[in-house]
């Protein structure tokens, strides 16, 4: 059989838009601010940035170089570099994680999508905003409808392929995201009373920072950079050999960090300006923020819609990377064509997503892992188990099995920004130890 030639990113900007699009998602805008709020604002941010540099950046390089070296999906990559060895399981874990994460990610993204048009509803609800959120997520039909719509958008883009689907749409959507974000930052920091929020966000309060905050920061580094599940292996596999890989990794980590930090500049000043609490957890986005928009009056309709468009775009460019991991596996290993892989797997993931979606209505009595509802259980299994375990094994694979010398050779090929022995040190010692501690904690052994 004649193998079709592997697609490649057309331009560096296209790759960076796509990879940064994968990294920048609900994790940056929905998750980062409420975790930062919970663990002491500036203190958390400081530790988070250190972990990005010493753990996130080396693992980002590792995944990208494994992909570019093998020109394959995560399963194919490990098969090729360690034939006949159990390392291929790491690849399968990644494909499974992509499948599971996308199923509920699409449900939450569906809520964001529905909120674009809901500003009228939550505005009219007044102080009952919390209820509106509860009503909207516990509507059987509504939940599935928005989840379906979001999955259709995701499938539609991945169906178009690397250059004409993912790259093209990322290059359109990411600049829009940045512009919307800047509009919101300007609005938020110029609100009367914003200074208090800025102080909370920027002034480190180490009394609120704990070991738990450290673990949350490291977990966030993996999730926000799309690491530990072969997403960056897959995106790296479409990189040409003459691309400066470490430089690209720097841009992606930098863009992701910039957006997370800017999201904090939107949320904290606004929340403080209207006298609300910054530490309300996952509800910060869907309950607290609408309350902020409500108090802005008419302008709140506009800013509210802008915010939820931003959130939907961020989620969409991440969702396509999740579907691409699953699709690439079936395309490379089972020789499916792209159309079949995206449609069949898209439908399968959509179907799985019905369960977390119904977890707030028809299936609200179903509790899975440790009393968590279905969506939380999926999230726990993927983010607290599959991702850290995947990240740990990828670091061990490169550091102790395949060899950092080969990794350096691949990464530095065609690069002006060369990785050095400090990369080897981080991948062999620092990353495995740090991630192992997080992993023990997340499965409850350290508590
Ligand atoms: N990085 C994405 C976010 O921050 C989530 C994600 C995780 C996407 C893993 C792909 C792979 O929302």
C-alpha cells in the first residue's frame, strides 16, 4: 500500500498558533484564576512560574522532540523507539486520556458557548445567578444540545486536516482571542476599586501558600501546557526537521503563561471591584463573573458576551488538539483515512460526553470515584492520574531509557536556540521527582 505523505505545518506561526491554541484553554481562563485565588494569589503565581520553567519547558521539549523524531502519534512513537517493549502503553494512555478529557471538556465548553447568548437571562436573574447556572447545567436537553454543537465544531476543524483545518483555524482564532482578552483586561483594570484586586493578585501572601498549593501548581503546569498525554508528541510529529524546536517550545510556553496571567488581570480586579469573593472555586467563571457583568449594567451584556466568546475560542483550539491525538492514532496505526477517523471517533467521544452532561440531571445520583459526580470523576481520572503518570513516564523514558543524548541531538537539529545539559539534568532528576510527589498526592497517598 502506498503511504500518503505525512502532513506538516505550513509555517512556524501556524504551528505556534496551533500549539499555543492547544495549551491555552479552559485551564488558563477558568481554572488558573480560581486556583491562584485559593492558594494565596501572588505566592501561587510565583511558584507556578518557577515550575513552568523547570518542569513545563523541559517536558514540552521532550514531547515535541519525540513527535518530530518519529513523525508519529504517541503509540507509534513509542513502538518505533522501543519496539516490543511495554513503553507503548504510555502512548495508549495518552490516546485514552484524549478520549476521556475531550468528552467532558466539550460539556464545559458547551456551557461557555450557551452563555454567549445567555447574558439576557442571567442579567434578568439578578441575585439568582447561581440558580441560572444550576438550571442551565441541569437541563437534560440543553446540556446535550450545547455539547453536541461544540463537538460538531471540533470535528469540523479536525476533519480539514493539519494545514487546512487545525493550522488555518488556529491562525484565525488565536489573534481574535488575544484581542478580546486585551479588551477585557483594559475594562477590568480601569474599574473603580480594581487596585484591591491587583494587590491580591500580585502581592505574594505566603501564609496562604502550602504544600497543597505547590502540588496544585505542578498539576496546573501539566494541564495548561497540554502535557503528559502525547498531545505535543502528536503536534510535534507535524513539525519539519529544520524547525527550531526549543525556540518554538519557548513561544508556546510563553504564550500560554501570558494568557493565564492576563486572565488573572481580568478576573481579580473585576471581582474585587464589585465586592465579591475571589476564591469561590470552579464557579468563579459561571457564577461570580456573570454577577460582575450584571453590575456593569447594559455594558455587562457586551463584556459578558465577549468573555464567553473568548472562553469558547480558547476551549475550541484545545478540543481540536485532543481529537487530533485520537484521530492520529487511528490514521497512523489502523490506516483509517482522516475523514473516517475524525467522524467515527468524534461521534464516539460525543457519545461518552453524554454521561458527564447528564450527571447534573438524569444521572445526578450517579457518583463514581470517591463520591464525585461523573464529570468530576472523568476529570480526576484524566488530570490527576493519566496526565501526571504520562508525564512521569515520558521523562523516565527519555532520561533513563532512550537517552538524553539522542533527545538533545533531535531537539538541537536545525535549532539556533540549543538545549544543553541542564535539560538532561532536569529531565533525569528534577521532573521525575517532582511529578512523582504530585502523583502520590493526587491519588491520595500523601494526604
Ligand atoms: N491545555 C488545555 C487547557 O489549558 C487542556 C488540554 C489538556 C488540552 C491536555 C489538550 C491536552 O485548557
